[in-house]
């Protein structure tokens, strides 16, 4: 059922007041804070209707109402207006992101930390899945007898390396020849098309190294190539949730922190959300309360979007916070961090 204009106005006001006060909202406070030109009795009737429709809830110990998950969803989908950040807020984010120098992983982690500081909530950044990115370079560098570094460079500008064990008596020259042969054979191939057979065929009949030893080197090179698609997850600011009254209950806080500690589970859930809603890849995915299927997240909202690596490759960035958050402000903060991250990635890739 669609809400009439007055009910929308009342719901909007209740969400705003509850977000700022963490106190159930009554008709009297609505008149005082928002200047509704109707009686308290009329507002109480509107609030009762909204409760009956499932948009509000009434705590047992209060005469006021608070938003339900459905109420927050209506607010996010239809009522809120996203406003840009102030110039001061933008400058602080720009400064923090630009201060991060070095490789892509450092930049993505810095973006997570910046977003957590800006929002006061938990931030999440995930490195992109790179299955469709193709390999541009592969180098195997001898570190010492028995150890080598495999360096994989992908078309998205991502560089991954892995320290591997190799037979002790393989020489620098042999490693150099193996590296060149593999690189020549698989350059330009997407990661998801590279198999162990693809890597092994590069040296077919072309090495003086015994097959058993050569196969060990080839397998390590293959494992390093496939590992380049591993998703790195950065969760920053879990401790900030403990200072929020929403999680003052020890049981509630413990359950949430336990779930946040498993970043792989959170990243897996993010992948599931994307698979279910591919139409939103260029906008925001917002999950509220019971819409989140992770244990311990009943009182949370999860807002994510994508950042761009170029070459059609995207990673994820977002925030995990209480349902009682200033959604408009948080979306603006995520959006501005994302734009700065996109710009810095472009600079790295040039």
C-alpha cells in the first residue's frame, strides 16, 4: 500500500528523530521539532496507522514509536535525499586517500580506514575478482637456492607475488628460461582460462630439467597465477561499534564482533548479494536488519557499492553500521571515498 503525503512526512520525521536521539518518538516531540500543523491526536492516529502497516514499532516501555526494518526500507527507497558532503569533509577524505602511496593493496586498505573514520562505523573494502583480467607479465626470480618469487602482472594494473619453493639445484639460467617460456605461452590469456596444462605445455620438450623437478616448478608458477584472483578483504573500525548505544548490550556486541572477525564470511555474503542483484552493480546495495542473513547483524545495515579498476574490473567498498544511521550522509561519504579511490587507481595504472 502506498503511503499518503502526510504519512510519508510523519515516517520521515520519525526516522530522522530516532537516528539523532535513539529515543522512541512521540506525537508531542514531532510537533515541537517539526512544526506539524495538526493536533497530537491526529499524529497519534497517523502513527498508529503506520504501526499497523508495519512501518513503525512500539517498544513495550514507551508510548513513542521507532522505525521497523520496513520503515527504514521505505525511508531509504522513497523518502531520503542524498546531499553532498561539505567542502571541509571532502578535503579531509581527499587528504587521507592521497597520503596513501605504494601498491594497490595499500591504497584499498587506506580507503577502508578513511571511510571508517568518516562514518564512525565499520568499513569494508574488497579487492576485485580478476578472473576476466588477462596476464601481461610473469617473472620467476631466484631469491636463494630452493626459493623463488613468482611475480604476476595483470591487465587491470594489479601486481601479485608469491614466494615459492623450488628444487635446490635449479639454476638462475634455468629459472629464467622457464619464466620466459611460460610468459610467452600465456600472455594475453584471461585468468579463468589458464590451467595447469596451459602452463605445462609452455615447456613441452623444451627443457633439460628432469620432468619431476620441472613439474614442481610449473605447478608453483600455476598456483601463483591462480592465487592472483584471491580476494583480499579489509574490515576497519570494528571497535567503533562498541561505542554506539545500539550495541551496548554485551551479548549483542559479542555476537556482532564475532561475525565481523570472520571477514571471509562477510565477503562471501557480499558476493551472494551481488549475484542476486546484478542490476545494481553501478549503484548501491543496501540491506537492512533482517534482510541480512548473517548471524549477529539483525541490528545492522550493510551499504556497498563498487569501485573501478579499469578494464571492466570492479571491487567493493561499503559500510556496516547500525540500522539507526544517517543513510543520506553515509551514502555521500561512501560515494566520495569511492570517487577518490577510482582517481588514485587511475593514476597508479597510468
